[in-house]
C-alpha cells in the first residue's frame, strides 16, 4: 500500500510540475519569411490577393493536388472563404477567410483548421517596393496554443516547421511571377 501511495505521489507531483512549467511557456508564436521578386509591387499584389492562386505556389496545396476545394464569395475581397478537405493527414481539413485587404499593400486572412486538429491562426502577405521592378514579399503566420498544451512549444520549433514551408512557397511564387 505504501508503494502505491508513493507512486501516486510521484505521478501527482510530476503533473503539478508540468502544469507549473506550462504556465511560464509562451502561448503565442509567429513566423515570417520574405523574398525579393523582380516584378512591380502592383503586379505581385494583384496575384497574391487571390487565395485561389495559392494553389499554384503554396507547398501545403501541392501536398495533395486531389484535395476537395470549395469557395465562397468574391476572391480577393474581404469575406472570401477558401475551404479544403484532404485525406492526407499533412493537409487535413480547414478553411481560410480574407479578413482585410489594404489594396496594393497587404492581405490578412484567418486560417481555421478542423482536422487533424482544431486551431485558428492568422496569416498575411505584404508587398513592399524596393524599386519600380523589384518587390519584397513577406508571408507571415501567427497563432496561439492554449495552456497547458503550450508546453508543446518547448519541443516544437515553429520557425523551423512553418518557416521552411513559407520560404518554399515564396520561392514557388517567385518562379511563377518571374517566368
């Protein structure tokens, strides 16, 4: 009986320790990548503001070319929703909605993941002119993992996990627009 009590005490102590550690781990994460593209800011923005075009450069869209897609609203405008459904666990099911558009400058959207896990994250694309024919495109992603699941951020490198996909997507975008 004493052994069982000691084991239970150790287990409870470990759980309490984990919960205390999780209280001090950040809940938010943000990742941003950028690339220079040899095109005017206007030309680039007119392409990236349409969520349907992400199928051409996003690495996530390319993971399952057969995923089911549905669209609601007018692409490139606030309220447009692009939904996806895939049997590929790396793609899953979800949707993204355009939240705001600053014409020629920035588009913000919300990503709502349904499967394989539920989450809401924010993403954006920004275009900044370096010259008449050279533009920096920034693609960013941010989110929050609630307590105590935020403890996973100690073991997950979001910069590494998302950053590579964002950079590859931007490289694909550059290839398309400079072609």
